[in-house]
């Protein structure tokens, strides 16, 4: 658990969402805009490692549509019937749940090459809201067709990868102090952007500081104070949502509490 560069290029654009026959807004038919998994430059991030050519061909038959999700629009909501999982092809989305006291709790940020929607597999209902933080595009992968194609094992590998990531986030929130959490968050974004071929030390935050705080279990005031402190310590340079990492080793030291 899910930035860019000088000219802040947005990560490769995501694919489509499916909400039943009645909801066709933003859907793109394969005939005109087909992007095959085998030729997609995000396949190494999105798909399990070692997927054979025959499996890839079967997956190409399953992923048959794309959906554009505008900034602020919802891909799906908690309680919606589970029909598909979605591979983010471009843009940035967040997952969140509503707590008992009515507060919105951000549970994840997802970028290009990552999968969302697996929260609905167990109960046939989605457990979270997923909202686009910027204009995005997702690949729609109907779950029933995935099973029919005999790709359940490959999906299990993806789920395992996501589970490991979620466990890492739980450790982050459960054992780290506030400054460690923010340092870890920035380094994690840096690593994820690097994996996608973007600058790892200069990027634009798609989420607000309040959303970062919700995700990290910190107040907005604490997040703002830590950004100011990191800038004063010459770890980062901040201009609104634009972040430049000046001292990667320094941020790592914050995580290990080696910096005075």
C-alpha cells in the first residue's frame, strides 16, 4: 500500500469499469480502442510474474472494455454488487470506508498498474468506495469470465501480492511514529513511481493532505507540520502538491529514527 516528474507526466492511463448493463457511461468498446495485455507496458506491474503466452491470450479475451473515470467520480461504492475487478491503466484512485462515527477513512491509494475491486470477492459486495483523484482509466476484468477462462490461480497470485502490501500498511500504522509514517509514505510513492518509469524524486501528489492524514492515521495539522519540518530539515522541497525529494537517505533515517 499505492508520483511523477519535472514535467509531471501522469502514469500510463488506466482501463475500464463495469457496473452492469445499465451503466455504460465512460465505457469504451474493444473494437475501437483495444489495448491487449500482451502489449501493455504495465503488464509486469499489473499481472502475476511468469504469466505464459497461453494465459496471456486467455486474459486478452477477458479484458474487453475500458472505463474512464473523471476526477471526483466513483468507480464503485461500498455495497455495490461485485461483478468485476479493475486494473488501473492511468491516473490515481483512492479506496475509503465510512466509519461508525461517519468519518471517511482512506484505506489505500492506487496508481497505474495496480488492481482494485478484490474487496468484493468474499461477499459478492464491494466493501469500500473507490473514487478517482484525477481523470483516470481502468481495464474492466469481469470476475465470472476470469474464472471461466481458468485464470483463478493467476488471480490468487495478485491477491497474495495485495495482501502483503496491506500487511505492510498495517505495520506502518501500528508501529511507527508520525514522522516515520510520513517518511515511509513518501518513500513508498517514490518507489512506485520509479517502477513505472517516472521520476522517483520529483512528483505531484494527487491526494490532499487531509487524505494523507486519513490514510496514515494522522490529523491534518500533524501532516502539515511534518511537511514543514521535512522541508526545514532539507529532506524535501514542497510547493503546494509538488514534492521534490532532496535527501532520500535522510528520509530512510527518519524511518529508522537515526536522524537527530
